[in-house]
C-alpha cells in the first residue's frame, strides 16, 4: 500500500501515527511518505527512523500574539497547495492524519483529490483540526467512547483507543526495582510530566515533600525533565536515600512496572499508557493545554473510577500530600482503581486501526 502519514507538532500527535505505521508494516508492504513541518518534533524523529519526510509551511496560531498570526491565512493557502502537489506526486492509497495543525492542509488536500482519508484523535475532547475535518474524512478513529458526544453524525467513527508503544509491557517489578535501585519494602510513587518534565507539577510536589517524606515507607521515582532536574535534585537532597531523580527515563516500561501509584499530567498518550497497563494514578492536568484537553482526558477516567484528579491551582502542599497518602495507603482503593483503569485500556489500538485501514483500502480497490 502507498500511505501518506501526517501529524505532529508534539509527540502526542506523532507517536500514535508511528505506532499505526508499524502495525501496518507488520501486515503489509508499505510505501510511506510523512508530511510534517520543519519546526515540529516530527522533523527530528521521522528522518531518524528512515521514513521519507517532506514539509509544508503551516504553523499553529499564537494565542494573544496578533502580529505573529498575520501570516497565518497565507500559510494555510501555501500549505494546501504544497500538500496538493505532494499527494498528486505520491499518489497514495490512503492519507492518514493524527492531529496537529499540519493535518489540516494534508487531509484537506486528500479529500479534494478524492483520496481515501482517515483521522485519529487522541484526546477525549476533539481538537480544532478534528472538528473541522470530522465530516469530510472517510473514517474517524476515537480514543474515548465519550468523544462520540461531540459529533452529530458519526457513522464513520470507530472507538479504537489511542495507540501506545509496544514495549511498555516488557518490564517486571523485580527488574524495575533493581534497575532503579529502589527498596522492595517501600511503596513507590512515580512522578513524571512528559519527556520535558512539567514545572508546575514539579514545584507542587517539591512544596509537598516535607509532609510526604514523613511517611517512612514511601519512596519516589521522579522523571523531572532535563530543564528542571537541578532544582529538583537540590531541593530534595535531604531525602536522597528515598527520592531518585532522573532528567529523563528511557525505559518507561520499567518505571511503570516499579510504580505503586503514578502522579502525572493527563496528556492523551499518558492516559493511553496508564489504562493499557492498568495503573492507579493521581492526575494533575496541565492548565494551559489547548481547549482544556488534559482536564477532559482526566475526567474521562474519573467518571469510570479509574483515577483521581487534582487541579494544579488546587494542589496546595497539604492537599496534595494528603491526597497521595490517602490513595497509596489504601490498597483496596488502588486495586479497584487499577482494575477500572485496565478495563478502559485498549493496548491493541494500533492493530485495530491498521486492520480497519487495510479493509478500507481493499473495499475501495474492489469498488473500482
């Protein structure tokens, strides 16, 4: 099959697409062209994986910065023309978008050229690109059942879950404890805010440390992000026998395996990973996420009893430490939370999406 894949700007839009591509390659010979932007994460990651890569000029809107947005209409037009040319030259069987502003010109061009198109949405509350294109693409893949409420007509929608990395289930708790030099007799709180860390979450935890560390049975595995590591290490050094800080954790499978409780943001990929593994979590949504995506993602789990949530503005040292202690010291609550989280998980999302895409192409070929 010939596939044009687009999506990016952030890893949350990029990596689901790459997971779907891998699942397609496991089933079929795939000639792929990835269309992204020069400034997005895809410009670095995609060529490293040996995937042919082209760019269009589009960029996101800058909130509250009028001057920076003056070129946006021109960028939309130029990017659409560029996408029309790239799609015409490549002649794909399918154009698949996984969100981000770059998906708009590429999928719009695919629709205009009569190509089979599909769009995958990671968040519970659909983004702007998804809302603009939902009625125009041939198939919509949603990560949450509750996302259906945002569409009047969704006969072409499939609730598939959000694809996650296939290596997440490789680690065992015993291996993880040895790898991170953790005490097997203590409960492990795993804190992370994404690959770059999260300043607000880091500082909320730092402020709560004196109260958290009153529990001698608690230890913390902390992925602080490279930028915030010095501050976190410095302010937690008096408990360095029980707090293990890493700028970045490469083996997330082992970090998740070590965790009794996870305290983290609620980005779409994080939610998909937590539910695929069935991990109890205290979610602290990023308050600046576009359209309230992260709070919407968190509430999707709260409604099912699969996690607890604390808004960043409410995360005082006392309330944050009390909330963590109430969860991590209640084994029944954690077991129930883990059970409900696991029930929401869709670990085979990439495989389901790949199978559906191949069926679409086969149907269209037979129709011709």
